[in-house]
C-alpha cells in the first residue's frame, strides 16, 4: 500500500510540474510582449502629450507625460490658422476614398479572373503581371511625370488617383483568396444559370470580406500617409494632402513641435477608426490569404 501511495504522489508531482512549466513560460512571454507593446505605444503617448504643451515644455527632462497646463489652442491654431488643416483633410479624404474604392473593385475583378476563369496564357500573364512588383516605384516616377505632364495632369489630384486605381499587390491578394473558394460553388452557380458577372458579384465577392477588408486597410494606410507622390505632382498648396500639410509647421529656425504633434494626432484619428472597426476581418484576411509570418 505504501508503494502505491508513493507512486501516486510521484505521479501527481510530475503532472503538477508538467502543468506549471507551460504556465510559467506563458506568463513570462506575456510580460515580455506587454513590455514591447508599451515601448511601441510610448512615442504615441509622447505625441499626444506634446500636442497639449507649449514649445518651452517639449524637451523638459525628465519627460512630463501629463502637461501641467493643457494648451488646447494648438488644435485651434492648426484647424483655423493661416493654413487650415481641414483643407488637407478634405484633400486626403477625397483622394484616399476614390483610390480605395477603385483599387478594391479592380483588384477583386482581376483576382477573380486570374483565380477562377480559365483562359489561354492565364498563368503566364499573371506571372508577368506579378513580376512588375520587383520594379521599385521610384524608378517609375520620371516616366510617370513625363506622361502626366503630356496629359496636363500635373498639379491635379488625378495624378495621385489614377495610378492608385490599379495595384499588383491588390490583385495578388484577392487572387490568393479567390483560389481558396471551392470550384464546386462556381459549378453550382453555373448550373443555376449564373454567368461570370453574377457569380462574381453575388456569390464569390460576399465571401471575400476578410481579404477585402485587409486590402482596404492597407490601401487606405498607403495613400493616407503617402508623401512622395504629392510632393512631386502637386504644386498648389490648396491641393496639398496631410503629409505635405505637416511641413507647414517647419519654420526657418526649426520645427514648431507642438503644432506638428497636434496635426499628427488629428491625422492619426481616421487610421485608428478604420483599424478598430476592421481589426477582426483584417486578422482573418491575413491568415486566410497566406500572408502571415
């Protein structure tokens, strides 16, 4: 009997150790990830805090994370000053919205065609299309500028909208997702008399919400934060987007940090709203299209 009790005690200790070790590892990893998350968030906290300070309090050491005197005039000056920020906001919203909608439609249709419509040379055409991703976008700036200058589109918002309506990455992303849909689903729709357009619009497209939202977030972020293209193709300040508008707070003798931070916080709000609303589908879309890791 003593031997049996000893064996049971040893077994319980072994099982307890086996459960304790994974739990400790999980706790340590959680603490480490929380630490990294705090380090990633600190610059944004400093940005928000600085946006409510005056210039003399920006570089006080140690850092004052909570301002002693909350200065809301920074936001008032940004939005109603000599260069009102709402002008850049409207321009960015207009350009980004049109580009996102157009990119989603063209990428979805092209991805569906490459994934589910059999035509001669489909794979070779897709490989040639995909190979253009290896060309840096900066290489195309000069040819694009010459083309838009010939078309009289320089210093217009069309020079930013038209190139963004078609993207290789968007087509690739949607094609990867459409490839996961079973062919039996399309065959059943064909038996019921549905053509290519009806099958795409009413059957396949509603099933692509995760990939659709993923492409929406990525496209919105790219064009909302784009600085290079507006800098090259826009000259009139009334057409400036938010990234170019932020340069107005750089003075001859330095940068007006409090106004820059107030404008940056204002520019960050739409991105946060989009990500918070679409976070669930974004994670699912990244996992289902094979882009994770």
